[in-house]
C-alpha cells in the first residue's frame, strides 16, 4: 500500500510539471504557491525552475516546460552545459587544493590567448582577485586557475592525478551521476576524468585540451536539479541531503536515504570564498539587478553556449545567513543569465521568503508570462537527453564568443 501511495503521489506530481495542474496530494513537499508561480513564469518557454529547502533536501517546486508536449521533465531528464554557474564548484576545488586563494590574481584583457585559441571575456578591470572574478564571472580567471591545477607538479605527480582529484571534488558535490531523487528518469549528467580524456584524446591531451571545463563548458553536463543542489550545498556550507518530493507522515516515514547528510570534499574556507563571490555578484556584479534590501541573496549567473541562442542560467540561495531556499533557473535559448534567469529566480525567492509579491513584481510576472521564446530552427547540441552508453564529446572550437555575463 505504501508503494501504491508513492506511485499515486508521483503521478499527481508529474501532472503538475507538464500539465500545469497543482499538486493536491498533501504528502508532497511541493509548495503549491511556488509551483503555480513557476509554471506561469515558464509559459512560452522551454526550461525549468527548481527550488529546494537546503536544510532538508525537500523540493519546494519543480516546474518544467517544453515547446512540444513531449512529457519531458527538463529539471531531471535533460542535461545541459552549466555555463558560468559551474565556476562556484570549481572555486571549491581550487581553493581547497590551495591552487588559488582569496588574493590570487589573474590578468584578463577581454579574454586571453593560449597558443592559437582565444577565450573571450567582457571588459572589466584587470587583474582580478577571486571575489571580483566570481562577481564579474571572469572566464580568463577560471580557465587559468583550472589549467594551474592540472599543470601543478608540486601537488600532483601528473595531469591524470590532478584531473582525477578535481573529478573527486565534483562527484562529492552530486555532479556526474544521478542524485537519487524519488522521481523516475533522472539523468546524471557527465564529469570527465583522466580515463575519459585518455580514451577521447589519447596521449595528446593536456590542460589546454580541457581548459573549457574551468568555465563550465566543454564535456561537463549537469541537470537543473543538480545545479539547484549545488546552490543548496553552498547555502549549507558544505553538505546536502538527497532532494526528494515525497513528504513523510506518521504512517509513512521518510526513506532513510533522504536523511543521510552528504558532506562534500571542499573546505570551509573554500565555501566562504564562494559565498563572498556570489554575494558580490548580487550587490555589484552580473546579477546586481535582483539585489534587494529585504534579504541578502547570493547568486551566480550563467550563459551557456550552444548552436542556437545561448541558454540563460541562474543559481542562488537566500537569505545568505540561515538560508531557507536554494534555486536554479534554466531557460533554453533565453540569452544572458542576468537578463532572464536571474529575474525569474528573484520572483520565486520573493514569493517564498515574504509570502507575497509586491505590485512591481506582480507586473513583472505578467511581463515574463507573456514573454515567449521561439524554439530554435536547429537541434540544440548542448541540451540533449542522455542516451544509454553515450556521452557527448567536446566540440572543437577556435573561440568562445564574448558575452555580457560570461557564459
């Protein structure tokens, strides 16, 4: 009977995602007000909005919308390039491994050249230290820091050991494999290790071959749920509970796997550096437009490159101290993360933290509800469902285009 109850609950929830039907099962963790609002914001778009309570792993909302009525829950079934949101995960690894620290600086002249390859970046002051690099989302900083880790021969015997160490950090953060949510068809994304590089590139690979990973491009793929969980990890200062939608009752206790605290590999110092950078991004960086005096938001924008218009991405949490909600917004072909994903996230945060929306925000809801994004003419190469036994390899490219908030 318990299994039957779970199946019924999840069926109702699946209708909520694709059919815009509010969940009526009181045993779900989903906040009906947030779910309804998220569905409104996604109208005319393809993408997803996910929110988690960091302290418990309970899913507060999981809205998904498709251009076609394909029944896909993009929050867990579709994998994407995370773009610059991935820089927070990289920061945890780099600082924890003493590759960089608060004062480490790298130069950026609207990007940088490595041999004949150019990585683009928007114009900002240079050199940048860590907080400023996160705040302005400097591509040069994180690509150079990534290569510094792979090329470090003081800590690592070779590039394979360096990359595998980096890989271990990513896996500890719930990336590269399914998190184990109590919903069907969850995909795990992909994080490359040394054996993958050896199979793909042979003995020719080096730090430059995979430097795109430093800014969340190349081989790395994540689901929107994983990105939301990443925000929850930072909100929790270094741990997470497996996200879940089934709420326990006296007769139906919670599955024990959802009560296990997963501590990540990163150090407390690394987490604090990330929080400082995410807060700075909101106060005077790429997502300054969503700053509010009511509560302190920590956020990170992303603009994921693909064959069509770029995807708009945002992750964040609030309040900065004693966080109540973590969020990810991923809008296919939505453009800059600062222009679409971040404003949508701000509306969800306001609704949850204050219990209402201001008149100004209500007007914004109507504006975004009527804002439609036409589907791309070509198949998007960075938003694909993972097929069994296959992973997407990095495409060769000569230059990453300059973007407003840097991928």
